[in-house]
C-alpha cells in the first residue's frame, strides 16, 4: 500500500529539483511513497532531470502538461495519486529531516486526522535558516474556525479520499491558487492536527516580479475567492490579518492594467472592495475606479519630484522600510545627511550615514524629514513631529514604498 503521494509541480527548476528529490528519496518512508512530478512545460533541463530520476526509482512518476500553472499541475497529481495521504511540495524546497513525512503520517494515523501539519523553516541566500513566524507551539488538534489558515500548503498531509469526496481541487489560476485551496480544505475538515516539529524548508530568495493579464486576473480571483470564504464563515480576524490590505501588497501584479482602466481588472477590484464594505469598513482603503487610481500616482510622482529638489534629507527610521527606501534609489541618496530614531540609536551608521536621535533635527529649518516605517510606527512618528510643530516631512510607509519602488520596473510577458 502506498501511504503518501508527494505531488511536485515543476516549471524551470533545474537549479533546485535534484536537491528537492534527494530530500524525498532519503525519507524513511520512501519505499511506501510515490512521487508525482508534473512538468508544466519547462524550457530548461527540469524534464531531463526528473525523467532520469524516474528511471532510477520506480516510485517516481513523471507527467508533462501544456503550460497551465501550478494549480492545474497539482490537480493532475491529485487525480493520479494512489497514496492514502497526499502532500504538496514546491520544486525549490526540501524536507527538514529524513523522517519528516513518516512523522506526519504517523501523527495523522494515530489521531485519525484528515489533515496533519508541521512547522516550516525558511532558508535564505546567505545560508541562514530561521523558523517561520506562524509555526505551531504544541501538538494537538486546531479548530478550523478558531484557527483558520490560508497559507502553508506544503506543511500539511491531506487524506486523499477526503479531498476526492469533497471535490477539493485547486482553482486553476496561474497565481494565488493555493490560499483558496488551503482555506477551504481546512474549513471542510473542521479540525486539523498539528505537531510542533520542523518538517519542511522553504527557499526564501528574491524572485523577479513577472506578470501578465492572466497572472493579474488569477491573483485577484484568488483574493476574491478567499474573501468570499471568510465572509461565508465569518472569519473576520483572518480577513483583518491577511486580506484587508491585500490589494495594496499585490499591486505590482496588476498595476499596469488598473492604470489603463482594464474593465476585467476593475470589476474584480470593485467586488473585493465590496466585501470590505460588508465587513463594516466605511473606507476599504483602496481605489474605486481607474480615475482615482491614476490621480493618486500622478500626485505621488509630483511629490517625489519635489522631495528630490530638497538639499538635505533626513530619513526618520532605520528598519525595513527605511532601508528599502534607500536601496530603491527613488530618492537621491546623496542628499541624505543621516538617519534618525526616536530613542537612543543602536547603531552609529547605516550606509555610511550617521544615525542620531530625531530631536537633533527638529529645530533645524534646513532639513526635510522622510518618515520611513510601517503604518503603525509611522503614525506615532508623525505625531511626535507634529507635537514639536514640525511640518516639513513626508510619510513613506510600507504601502507608499511599494508604490515608489516596485512599480518602476516590472517585467511583462
């Protein structure tokens, strides 16, 4: 009997697929597993690599499909699988330990769980391995309403018959296909078993933004589907944490189409905004039409042009947003005379610029201050400036940084 089927969608992953497969081959449960590799029309050597492995190992199977995206590839894998449980794997990831799948399978069996999951690690380009922020702290069942999730598909084993009986397949969007699947599957399971052990390693590398109309539509449809589910099950906490501002942080995928007034794109944006209204938010925080959208970016460009005319700039903040602003080069970094913080500085210099307390600059009239921080901190920092009657500033929070730095050069097929 095949206990677990591992499903791997593959598209141009010849750089990593061998490490991925090796981590499966060395699993203690490997002889009682099958691996289904679905190549989504790769143009590199991925197909050659997986066919070589399939000839060497009888339980590694390979399938080819015309390019349809990872959702369709995973659905093909689910349909072809014969394992008692199935799990999803990304071709650039690997398992944390040689017994990861066996531990998950044993816990699923012992607890008669239709879904069983473990913890995730992230590996960075410099070799650092760190735990993901939403890991499980103890073993046991989680109630799907009290603890809903829409991310982390690869951390779970899924009982195959449960998926088939409930017709649980991935929506065939080319992007954002996994959150609706995870959310719907866990909710229909009603509860899922978790273990506080690291089972899976995600590769955390910068990936160049690629988009086209199909990608943009897929992301917006996926967001809309997740929002419909949160409304159906009254999952307001999940909506607030994961979906309330998601249009802002996926904007780089559909920006060009929204800017040009694409009707299909705007129909989806308006529907997504409508769900925000249903939750009782008077202002969805996003635009309602292309005219508003274009006006916002026109004003942003004008503001940036004015800021770059300033002779001396102080960046108020030293965190991710401040560093992202500097690295983006949307402002003239030669004009930055220093970085500032609210408390005693922990660092003396950043990028060769001095770091000092913000009060050093509040009585100077020759400096322009850019508040660069996340939304919550930026509000507090703005209040501090206003309490000192300082008005010569600009707020660049996470959202404005996305608009400034990620919308300049987006590759489009």
